[in-house]
C-alpha cells in the first residue's frame, strides 16, 4: 500500500467532460458513471477497502475548460478535495476540427484558463493534482485532430510540471493500445470509448497513482 498516493479517508474528485461523466448523472449509472471513473474506483475500493476513500465524479458531457471555469466553485472548491483529477480538452479541440470555431477554445485561452483553475484549487483547497492528457484515438500524427490535440497535451504537460501534479499519459496509453487493435475497436468516433477503451484510461490512471499492477 505504501506506493499508492492516496491515504486514509481522503476525498478524490474527478472532473471533466463526457469521458469522465459517462452517465453519472442519471440511472442506472449514477453517481459514478460506467466509464474509467467507475473502473478506477472499483479497483481502488476492492484492493484498499480499509482506506475508506471518498470518490466523487463531477464530469459533464460536452464541457470545455470554459465550462469547468463556470462551475469550479461548486464542483471543486466547495468539495474540498484531497486529490483533484482533471481531464479536459477534447471538446476544446474537437469543435475546431468540426468547423464550430465559435465554440472551440483556442490554445492560448485553454492554457490560461486551465492554469487559473489549477492555481485556485491549490490556493483555496488542500488538493493535490492529477492531470490527465486529452486524447484522440489516432496514431497518425499528421491527422488534423491528432496534430492539434498534441499541442493541447503539451499544455497539460507544462501545467503538471508547474504544479507538481501527477501526469496521466492517456494519449500514450491509447497509442500503445493501437498497436493491438485499430481505432474503431476502441471507439467508433475516436473519442468516446466502449468498456475496453475506458479500461485503458482506468489502467493508465491506476498506474499513475501507484496502484502497481494495473
């Protein structure tokens, strides 16, 4: 247990977009969803039941970093997390690729807003941070979506270093997964995975927090 970063009775809050949400706001999947948060929670509680971890899911489908900013007070600051896991950026990028530029979040705004939110979390709570890469399930780095999301991933890397956060290499995990099966096996739209794809994300998370054999 010594390698696991979580300690007795700590609160772990996950926040993000639809990949984090994954049905957590309605039955039958409420309140944890049926995606990577569900899997990660189940494995943590099964292996470390005595820790009595309090795990909360605050993902909302369709969110960008702008949306996180609008609800940061209620869904982060007020919850007083010991650990805060953030996974955001796919929608910020996808809306550019989809020709919805007015709804997209430019790279400089993404970086500035994300940094401001993390600074508030550090200044106003005792939370330690876990930052998860946004991703697209696509190995071709010349692909427009992949090329753009790689730039947003670099922002997350810089912020993780700046704030001493644990970095979860979600994109790298899918790059590895693509050596075994093509993108459609993991997600028909290269973004919203089925259960095996969510297990890829959960395993990356668990490895990052010191679970050990995920």
